[in-house]
């Protein structure tokens, strides 16, 4: 599959701090991309100037999409994806670093597995200065076991919560017709992973092919890392309602794609169970103690928390704690 064209889609917004390092690592790939698409979300710093200088020396096509109005990182990536012309699409953040074999190894994997729709790799962790931090992406996630299971049952595993940062992902471009448009309420990488998992095989490569930079200015943290932050009960209920809305959006899209799913029954059924579980949690959170206890215990005994959220969420739902998980429900 050495002739395969790879479109790299890079989203930027005031990215001058780390952008040069990321661009240099793309230029240093053993297998150069066919094209680099830079979608900029109305940056006010020197981001576009840096990209312009890079375009003059790059050994591949660089398409720059400047925009005057902000649309957010999901909308920014979605715009870039519409300009991809390669057979494979690799997502790229502006603040990370790719290792030289990031593209060559993933492209070879797609050549070996024709049914493969999406591949994600592990990542080393680095700080703002580029220094290695302890562990890898898969080590620091509380869902460590899920990285082993995702190759066997990708849709069910990913339905529990996001696992793959976009910068670790590469997928077949012909799946974009199912992925787009991406709802604004979703993180682009979580949406893409779930849609592809319903349609094709997904593989997690345990080798780090990228370095994930952890710093105070990043748009999102490491998927799957559960942090707690104090919020009001009203805010907690609002988040659950937002989660219900997102999964209804996913269900509606899956209904449209049902004829193309590898096994629609194994997609629609767990999705409905996830939706009902979150709806039950929302009812529990606004209920008096007796009803709340009944709902939470019922969901626990049925295994719904372990399958579709976490036992930590059960504790928060039962106690109505003001310290709730920061990442998605």
C-alpha cells in the first residue's frame, strides 16, 4: 500500500507556541503525506505566518484554509476534512509531535487489513518543554483494560466513553460520507471513532507513534482521564441532559446508516441501552433519595454502570456529590 495517499488534516487556533515542532515532525516522516490541510479557526497570533513559511519549503501540497469567524475545534476539523483528497486521513493537533514512522507503520497496517476502517496508536506523554513524562497514554487512562478489548468489540467499548485522541487516529477517507456532518455538540474524535466502529474494524496499535503534549493551554485533556470538579446540582443535571441529546444524535445517524452497518443489531441495541442508562441517571439525579437509590441500585445490578459509564458515576448519582467527573458521561 506504498502508493496510498494520506491527507493530514491539521486544525489550528492561536497555535504559534508549539506549531513549528509539529510541522517539523510531519516533514520528517519516512512516508510523507500526499497533502497537509491546515484549517485555521480565526487565529490572532502568528499561526498563519508560520504555516505560510512552512508551505514554501514543504515537500508536499499544503492547503491553508483561513477563516474570519470562530467555529470551535470540532467545526474547524470538520471544515478541514471536507478538503481531504487522499485514501487515508490522519488527524493532527497543533501542539504534539509525530515520530518518523507514524504514517509509514499505519499505512502498512491498512494495506494488510482491507476491512480496517480506523487505526489508533499509543502515545508517549511530554510536557510543554518536550520532556518525557512517566507512562504512556494507555497507562494513565483509568480504562487501561479497554485498550485490550477495543480491537474485539470496538463499538461497545467506545460507547462507554472516549479513548482515542484525534492526533492518534487515521481512517479511510471513503468513510467521510458517513461521518460528516459532525454535530457541534460532539468532540470530533469521539464522533468519528464511534461512527467508524459501527461500520468497519478498529485497531489500537500499542506502540507509541506520537508524543502527546500536556500543557495548560490545550483545548482538551487526555480522553478517559477522570478528573473531578465542583459544579452545582443544576449544572450536573444539565450535563446529563446534554449527554442524552448527544446520544440521540448518534442514534439518529445510526438509523440512517443501518443498511451499511456490519451488524446493525450489535450497534443499535447497545446504543439504545446507553441512551436509556443516561436517561435513568438523569431521572435519579433529580429525584428524592428513595427513588434515587432504587434507580442507581437497579442500574448497578443490571451492569449498566460498568458497561456504559462507571461505578464512580454511580456514587456521584447516588450522593448527588458536587464533585463530578469532568470528562463526558
